C-alpha cells in the first residue's frame, strides 16, 4: 500500500484521506496547466495557431469532461489529462464536476483494494487477452443477472405468493 500511514485506520478515514490527496493533486495539476496554457496563448506560437487552438479548446470543453472522469480509473494518464484540461482552458465548473466524480472513484478503488483486482486482471490479460476479456464479460453478465433478479424480486407480489383479494362489495 503506497499510503502506509493509513494502514489499520477505519475505512472512512482512509477513503476521505485518499479523496483529499487525489483532489489536491488533480487541482494542482489543472492549475499548472492553466498557467502553461496562458503562456502558450501569449507566445508567438499561440498567436500563429490561434484559430486552431480555439477550436481545440472548444472540443476539449465539449467532450473533455468524460475523459477527465475516466482518467482516474487508469494508471499513468491522469496527470496528462488534468494538465491538458488546464492548458486547454476547460471551463473550471465542468472540470471540477468531472474531476470530483473521478476523485470519488479513484479513492474508492484505492481504499477498497481495487488495485489488487486490477493488477490480477492485468496479469491475466498479459498471459491471455481472450481469457481476460471472457472473465470481464462473465463478471458483467453476472452483475446484470443479479440486477435483473433483484428487480424481478422487488416487483413480485408479497411473500406467500397470494394476490390481494378485491374488496367486498355490498349489494342493496
């Protein structure tokens, strides 16, 4: 565990600590990118590629938030995505929502031992990609079956299987 100081602590302490760490790291990277992006805009290169830079920024603003959220579930590209989001001046409100959702997921993965599962899956993938895909499909199918079963059970009549009887009517 890279965060030994959290070993043996209650789950909520671990989760909140990891959430704070990843939030601060992502924010620092974004704002560093904003500074770099401002420098590029003021440079000769930025003036030369101006319209293309604006077009790229618009695309990042439009399609970037899902990439920001999902980058937290990867290893190795989080910094690049957060830095690029800042450098390309993604609107802060959009970035903040996407980044916070990603931070929540990242903290859950790390605090619940998800990295061990991901490492095991990656090892399987390196040994046999088709088997790794099959295992993933089986896990997703099992999850879908459990969800379907729970929905059917929730809509089934009350225990005992008896249907409620219609109210008695009185005839005069």
